[in-house]
């Protein structure tokens, strides 16, 4: 009886350990432009949406094949998308699936304050729209 209980406990422990094993996911896509994927960036500052206005511009800088912050300089990014006036998002259109780092900047010309934030994305979704909320922080 004790052997049976011990075997059951060992089997249960093995099942729990193997079921919790984290599997790595490889993205087989190349990334870049020329595809049918749209990433809709939703900039957020302290729980409030941020949008381009007459005096202030939201920009989403995209680095292809990156999952870590490549730096703030424009030369570190492959594309730049600009937000449209009074829209609480920036559409990054015509992308191919793959790995991306999105770096969002916002400058309020009235107050002189600037904000930025970034987030990585890895997707094998070839088309459609992915919404990505990006928290911004005051620089």
C-alpha cells in the first residue's frame, strides 16, 4: 500500500513538473514591410490615452528583428509612423509577421514635456490587426 501511494505521489509530481515546462516559441517570419499586418499602437500615460494634436505629435518608431530596446536614436529604427490628429492610436501598416521593437515618442509643444516608452512584439500572425498598448513615461 505504501509503495502504491509513493508511486502515485511521484507520478503526480512528475506530471506537474512536465506540464509546467515552459516551451520556447520561435517566430518563423522575417518581419519588415510589404505584408498585410497592421499593428495599432495605443500610447498611454498614467492610464490616459495620448494622441497627436495640432501642436503635439505621437510617433511610433519600429525596429525589425529586435526584441530589446535598441536605443533612442532614429538610426536604430527601420520605420517611423506618425499619429493622426485626435486619434488615440498610431497605425503601423503593411508589416510582415516577425519580431519588432516599438518605441513611441510624444512631445507636447505647449508644456515642453516629452514622453516615451517601448515594447517588443513577436508574432507569426501574417495579416489582420494587433492592438498593442504602450505605456509612456515622462522623460
